């Protein structure tokens, strides 16, 4: 029988599908320091971002046939070593794109109407200084008609573009590899209405100079930040910056400087340089709308991830139970 350890948990639908196919799925978490002893009995390990699959651990598990990441980022898995050992590493890159795109817009809506500050001030002064707060937050903006810079026009970037187009925004993507993409706008329960728009990508600098909102959807695994002082200086004064990609893709010191000088109007940040202990100056800044790395954390995304993973594991083993 194929034994699977889902060490950071996995959606119940995934477990059910695998159980129905006769696989054993253990979801009780084994602490990292006990994995050397316990993981060798498993054929498959499923992790999210918490469990680390290191070179030493892979070397200690000769039975291991497959490593799965329930989600996108593979930073916690030594992929090169797994490859060397002939162990495939699977993830579920498409399952959470819609959820991440919606979160990026959540931050944009917050910033456009100062909701991140209003939500902090209303509980404190809402019944003593209502009129003052009303005045303080009455110069918000609409998103319709604004230019949306989408850095990275892959799966998530294209979902963001779909929402932006539907809202009447001028969508300007930039991508290293992609020149254009057809974006299909789907209306709820109206399969008879079909609207497809071809969206071209633009030069990096053109996007930085023209966008009112800039949202990042590129992979980033350390090194030089994509957005730092020079890039911020090129942007429109008052630009709104959103990072739901990876911490460090925007230089946090440069971001704080830009926010304090007014060059940046506000930022929506889901991912941080020092997770899980982000800089306090970022957490307390009134121009930052915050979330604790929850881009893919919706019920729908987790279910999609689970189903996609179960399908891929079943296809991998075929009839070989
Ligand atoms: P993807 O691979 O489909 O798209 C990324 C695109 O970025 C590619 O088209 C690539 O050509 C482009 N790109 C790479 N480097 C670039 C650069 N320097 N300039 C311009 N374009 C560049 O990836 P995706 O599924 O859209 O995911 C994007 C990122 O979102 C992931 O790498 C991950 O870090 C992040 N993510 C975050 C969460 C979250 O919880 N906040 C969840 C899922 C994914």
C-alpha cells in the first residue's frame, strides 16, 4: 500500500480521493526534528511551506518516490537534490491564482479609500470624532479608469488583468517571457456571452512611469529586489504598490522611504522580508494595508489545491498501488 504523509495538512477532499483509491494518508504532523526517523516509511510526502525537505532528509529516505507541495512556492524543498535522486517534485501552481488576484484587489480597494486606516481609527474615535474621520477619508479615488501595472503576466498576473479589465482599468503588464495573452472575461452563468481581449505587455520602464497601481506577480527567491529606490523614483508620485508575490521583491527600506516622502501613496503587502517576524515599521505604517501571507488561503483555493494534487498523485502511480 502506498503511504502518504501530509505533514502540513491537506484539504479533506484530497485525503478522501486518495483514501478511496486505497492509499494511506497520514495527516498527523511530525515535528521537523523527528522526520529523519519517521519519513523513511513513506512513499510520498505532501508539504505546504512549513516542513522543510532538505538534502539530508531526502538522502535518508530511499523509499521516497514523490515530493508534493500543496501550493506554489518550492523554497522549502531542495529541488535540485530531489532531481539528482530521480524524485519528482510536484506542486499545484494554477489552483490559487484567482485567490491571490482577488487579494491583490482587496489591497487596492483598501488603499484607494484609506480603509486600512479607517479600520484602525473607527473603533477608537468613530463615536467621538465621526465628522473629523469622514473629512479625513473623503478624498479617496475610484479604480475605474486608472492604469494598472502588472509585473509578471503569468497565471496570477493574467487573473489580475481579467479583474482589472472587467473594472474598466487600463491594464499594462510587463513580463520577461510573454509578449501578449488572450484574456477571457467570464460572466456568472452567462456562457453565451464571450468576450476575449488580447493584452500586450509593455516595457518595464513604461509601466513604472505610467501606472497608478503596480502589483507584483513574479517569482522571487532572494537577491536584488525588483523594486528599489531607482524604480520607485521612476514611478508616478502617489503610486500604489501591491506585493502578494514574495517578501524581498520590493526593498522594504526603499518602500518605507517612498511612503514617508509621499512618492508612494500606499502599499498593500501580503509577503514580507522577515517572515514570520516582519519589520515593525512596516506593520505599523498607516499607509500600508496588511495581510499575513494569505494569498492562497481561501477555502476554494485549498480545495482546488487538494483536488489537483490528488489527481496528480493518482496519475503518477497509475494502477501501481
Ligand atoms: P507564473 O510562473 O505563472 O508567472 C510568473 C511570470 O513572471 C512569468 O510569466 C515570468 O516570465 C514572469 N517574470 C519572471 N521574472 C520577471 C521579471 N523580473 N520581470 C517581469 N516578469 C518576470 O507564476 P504565478 O503562478 O503567476 O505566481 C507568481 C508568484 O506569486 C509566485 O512565484 C509566488 O511567489 C507568488 N504567490 C504568492 C502567493 C501568496 O500566498 N501570496 C500564492 C501563490 C503564489
